[in-house]
């Protein structure tokens, strides 16, 4: 494989005499990935003067100079290219008389003196290779075949300076030494030509193994990778050659893509771990999009949890409006978002405006509705207050007239008409939902005349109440209208309420009625649970318990409820019997 190397400009201007005097160490060795020349690893050729597929040409020239035993004639069979082994084997004989050594020919030939320099003992053990610009060197040589001798010094014996296998492989990373394949990575003006070693790649990646050794193995020595970023590919090679991880905020996503493309799961894990450590509310949406794109469910789950905890901050981040529609819908459908619905609607409108601009459309209400598509149905308008709905969504033009009317009726009329939007409350709490039942038996008939059923309670630890379980009709399937509240007993403050309804099937089961937002309950504080139902006679509970304890199965944590009689007219509900049989909560 042809390799290309170059000197710094000042080194190119050095005279041969200075180079021979030991100034070769001042030159820096760098890989020129854009030019090709006959150095080191050249591909097989029918030419009598083609270089062998290794760096023995460079090593041999150095050996020949030090020992004075090399044969400078490129037409002398094995000595073609200046191989190290041939330089050692070339001994004078009757059939093969002694010839000028490389150093001697350098003294008598201007062209050769431009190509050679006597390496010092220190430079022969250095790991850095002093290099020659191939194109300049070739152009300075005469047309005689004897003048094509080119070498790289001092790669000879670099192995002696590396004490471990890891160090030796790390030295070969992005190095022309022993390379047998090149990758043209990137596209356009950003293409980079990167040397590699088939064996090292095949050892670290099943994809590379199939590429070089499988049934459809490529024989090409140059492979184009237009879909890969050069920095990401170099990060992949660095990992395969040395186990070193080189990723940063700018390259982590392209490196993750490259690691997946070439089936290197260990590097994938490093990329995902890097993203986890750098996950914040202001980049959660961007990382969620990438996690979904690269099929990283664990990272996607962490992003969603972060959005649940910091919903308002995540929605306000600049990257939110750049997500795709599917990602937006994946967030809007969650029950665990910690934000009021009116703010969620405002964020969705901002996203629709940005999407309309991306599609070069005017941000009219009609186009915004079109951009949102099915996402509009995931916004839970019934959870807004009538004031929030009237001031925002009702005047936005995004909802149809029929939708606006039906929602206003839902807010103001009993019984409430059916609406096309979800009315299930979101709960920003994480963990497992819990509930306790305070009655041991169910009986019939419990009537309603507009008076509230109420029961006083307290708990031993901080919890969040999200709803009640209520009994339904004894007359078969029926709809009830209900207002539920939690009242702070001492201040008589309503801490949470919801004016809603529920449908029952006529059984003695309980039916869930939820608050719009969780209600925080502090330990050793008295609260009143209140439910005002409108509907036919229902079942009711008997043999009530004053104390009910819930024990978490996983942790063994106990939450103890204590129930007491609430002063006033309670429609007959007490500790012993009545309504409000269940409390639904999170710890």
C-alpha cells in the first residue's frame, strides 16, 4: 500500500550536509494523508522496481548505511527496494562482487545524497519516524532506475522501545508502519485518508472481520466511508488499537454511530455512559431524539425521567423545538410530566411554529394544527381551569369551533358531555402507586341529596394523594357527577379538588376518581377527604377500621393512616361506615 509522509518546511530546506551532520532529529514526523508515494507499504506490482508490501525498504536502507553491507543496485533481485533482510545477506562473492554501499553512493550521487542521512544511535531507537516528502523526493531523482531508493528513518527497531503488546499496537494507530489498508473517510473537502491494519481491525470488530476475511471479503486496499466522520473513525481506531476512549461533547454522537456501525459494543457503552453523565434538562430533548434514532432504550428512558423531573426547564430549552414529531408525541403522552397543561400547550405551539418554518410555511393557526397532527389530541385540555382554557387555547385558532364548544361545556355543564381529549390527570410522581381500603365489608344502599361525604385522616409520613376510590350504583351501569376535595382541617383551606365524573358498572367494586394534581400530605397533620356525588343510590362500606397500614413490598416501608370522625354534616359517613372507601397515593 502506498504511504505518504512529509517534513516540516524548515526540514525540507536543510542541506544534505546538515542532515548528515546529525540534524535529522530536528525534523518532525507527520502523516500526509493527501499525497501518495512509493514509501514502505506499496501494493503488489508487476514492475521490476515496485517496493515490497512492508516497510523493509526503509529499514534496509538504514541498516545498509550503518553496516556498509547493503547493495544499492535496485536490480539485484531481493535487494530491490532496500529490504533489511537482503541488506544483511548481501556478501561479496565471485558471482556477486562487492558494490558501492548506500552511504558511498550517497557521497558520489547528488540525488542519493538528497535521500539519505546517517542516523545516530539515539535516532535509531526513537519511536518518531523522520520522514521525507515523497513527491518532492521523486521529482528530484534522475530517471535512472538506480535512483528510486526511498526509505523512512528511523522506524528500524521501534519494537525494542515498546515493552508491552498494548504499547506496540498503540504505536501502529494512524501509522503507515506495516499498514495494509487505507480508509477514505468523510466526503467532499473533508475527506481524510487514514492508514490501518486489517488484523488489528478484524480482532476488534466482527464487521471488519467479515469485510476482510468473510466470504465476500474485499480485496481493495482503499475503502471509502462517506457516511462516517473522520474524528469519529479515528476515535474508533484509537479504541481498537489501545483501549483508549477519546470522546467529547462534539464527537460523542458520531462516535456512537460509528461504534454501532462496526459492532464495537464496548465503545458504544462508553459513549452512552458519557451521555448519561452529561444529561441535563437543557439537553434532555436533544439526547432523547438521538437515543431514539440510535435505538438506545436505556438512554432514552433516562432522558424521559429527566424530562419528568424538570419538565418546565426542558420545555424552555432551545433544543426542544428541534425534536421530531414522534419524539414530541412520546413526551406528550406521558402521565408523569410535572407541568400544568396550559404550559404544555404553549410549548407545543412553539414547536409547531418552528416546524412550520422548517417546512417553509407561514405559522398560521391552520398550519400549526397541521404540524401538530395527532399530537394535539395528547394535550389534556380538560385538566386546565376554565380561565386558563379561555385565555389561551380557546383563542389560539388551533382548536376547531366544535372542540372549543365541547370543552367549554365540559367545564361548565353537568352532566359533562364527552370530549375527544384525555381527562386523566398527569402525576409527576415516580414510583409505584399505592392504595388503602378502610372498610372490611360492602353493603347497599347509600343515598345522596347534595350533602358531602367526609372523613378526617392523618398519616405518619409524607405522601402525595392522587385520588379516591368511590362506590357506584346498586342499579346497574350509571354515570355519576362528583366533586372531590382535600381540605386542611386547621385552616379550612382546600389543598386540591376536581369537579369531574365517573362511570360505574353496577358492581360493588370501587371506581377511581383522580385529582388534577397530586396533593401533598404531611405527617401528623389533620386533613378532610371530601366527596360530593350526584347520582342514584350506591353501595357503601361497613366494619370500618380506625387505623390502616400499607407496607411497601420492596422496601418494607410502612404508611399508617388514622381515620377520625369529621365534625359537621357528613351525609352519614364515619369511621365505621359510609363512602370514600379508598385513598390512592404515592410515597
